[in-house]
């Protein structure tokens, strides 16, 4: 039992040491933008255009959920890299959050296991200390 307790404590220490690296992403000050950039390919509808032969028009579009509804916004060409950086930082933050959630679940599992082992130890100690009470036989009523 003590070996199990020691092992669980060791695992808890290792898990605890992961926290600073998991939080590092959240100490950054750079702006983030929830959304994603993608290339939109479409036909313009002009009968003489090259897009009618399969060479579709391309534009970079930001799919963004702003003001409560989805929006597709075409950023200016000179801003595409900046917007890409904003959305990539957002994805890094979301991945860091997911790692933090997994870490938290692992931590709580260890804490629960430690608690269960310590309760077992406490119950064993209590049983050793408890003096058994001898029950007096009941007298029969006549």
C-alpha cells in the first residue's frame, strides 16, 4: 500500500512539473483571431472568361465567426500573411487549451487515486485503534 502511495505521489510530482510548459502559450501577448484562411475557387459567370474552361478564379478568404454569425471576408492581398499569423496563433492556443484539459483530467485522476489509497490507510489505522465493543445480551421480557 505504501509503495502504491509513493508511486502515485511520484506521478503527481511529474504531472505538476508539466504545468509551466502547458501555460506558456497563455503568457503570450500577441493578438489571435478565431477563423481560418482558405482558397476560394469560383466561376464569375462571364461567358468569355477563362473560368468557363475550368481555370477558376482564386481568392483567399477568411472564414470567421464574428458578431454571432459566420462571415467570409476577403482580406487585402498585403494583409493575408498577417491574418494567417493571427489564425495560426489562435489554433496554437486552442491546441494548448486541449493539452491543458487532458493534463487536468490526468491530475484529477491521480488525486482521486491518492485520496482512495489514503482513505484505505486511514480505515486500516482506525480499525487497529478501535476497541471492539462487546454487546451485552438482551434480557428477555417476561
